[in-house]
C-alpha cells in the first residue's frame, strides 16, 4: 500500500495502471474509518484491480466550524486499518493541494434539481455544494470506473448519482448497505464522540426505525412520522431534528404510501450534542 499526498503523484500512478488495463475502484472518505468504511473497501477490492481510498476532511462541506474542528482525524490509525484490508493506494491530500483560495471562499454552485433543498440540505445549508465540489474534483483526479458510497448517507448517494448524470462522469456509483453495531446503532465516525451513556441511549433510533416498519399498513406517512418523532424524543437526551418519509429517488415527501414504489424514512437526531443520521427502507 502506498500513500500519496499530491495530485501529481496519484495521477501518474493511475495513468500507469490504466496503461496496463487495470480497473480502478474508488472509496472517498473523510477518515476516522470504521467497519462501515472497511465493508466498502472490501467490496471495492473484490470488484476492481486497484482500490484507491481518499482521506480528506473536506472543509467546504461543513457549515458548522465547530463540527469541522472536532471531526476525528487519525491518519496513522486509518492507514493501519486500510493496510489490513489490502487497500492499494491512500490519497491523503492537503487542503492547498485540493483548493485555491477562491474555491475555499465558497464560490462553487451546482444544479441539484431540488435534491439539496430537503432534509440534510435544509438543515445544513451549503453542505451538498461542498460534497459535490469535492467528489467531482476527486473523480476528475482519480478517474475511477466504480465508486462506493455508504447508504447511511442516503441523500448524499442520491445527489452523487445525480451529479454523475449531470456532469457525465464515466463512473458507476455503487451504494452499499448500512453497517450496524450488534445493538442496531448505525456505524458512524461520529459514534466515537458519544459517551457510553449516550451510545446506549442512541440505540433507540434504530430500534424505533425498525419497529415503525410494522405500522406502515396501519398508519399514514404523516401519522407514522409523528409516531417515530414522539418515540425517539421520549428519551431525554435524544432530539429529532427531522424524520421524513420520502420517495427514494426524488427525496420528496410522500403523503400516501401509493405515491411511490420506493419509500425511505430518513432521520437526523441529536444525541446530546452529537448529530446522528440513519434511514430505513419502508417500501420497495
Ligand atoms: O461521506 C463522506 O465521508 C463525505 O461526504 C465524502 C463523500 C468523502 C466527501 O467529502
């Protein structure tokens, strides 16, 4: 496994692999890797000749400075984990290597077709602009034929798929299922920021999401939304920011179950000060 910090180095390596007809798979990350990431990397390894993982805490997708400052970073630990799953290349650029001053000042814009106006987009203004900005840059540098994203960030996956179509990138987006702890808690880099007490209470999120599937036949989407929010907010340190039942492609809210063949419930909950996201497929 090699670690490249510069765009030039990785581009030269990719060019050499392509000359010998090797396929490139790519897993973009912000580090703080956990089993969820490793599952993407294992899949990437099994479906491509070369697996490249980027580690870059992208400043332009953080609308909260505190969140950016406290985002867990440990390249040494991440590198060990990546070595253990046979990753071929880590691309860990500096901020200067990726962005010039204008780009950092937030001049990027992209047509999202409304996908960024709901859920995460509503509560984290500019977040998806930053995500598209960095992922489009990384795709142009790494030029993978397949790229792997976790479905925990459900809206992100929908937006990346839209971006690839809009910008005509020749890359196949592979969404990968959420990995969970035995307790049901969705794996997330942010879980390391939870105290053990918070972690115990956070289990309620996945428990309620799972349970709510039993009520799909009996409740309207609106009633089910209310039920989920009430059940989770009963736990003292949990506060639902939003729970929305949406069409899995357009991300628009549905009012009747018959409105869509593919329905997903997406949630964000504050557990103390830590913002956790999760989702569950409700139909299709
Ligand atoms: O999901 C993430 O970790 C990030 O949003 C991504 C895709 C690596 C872009 O910075």
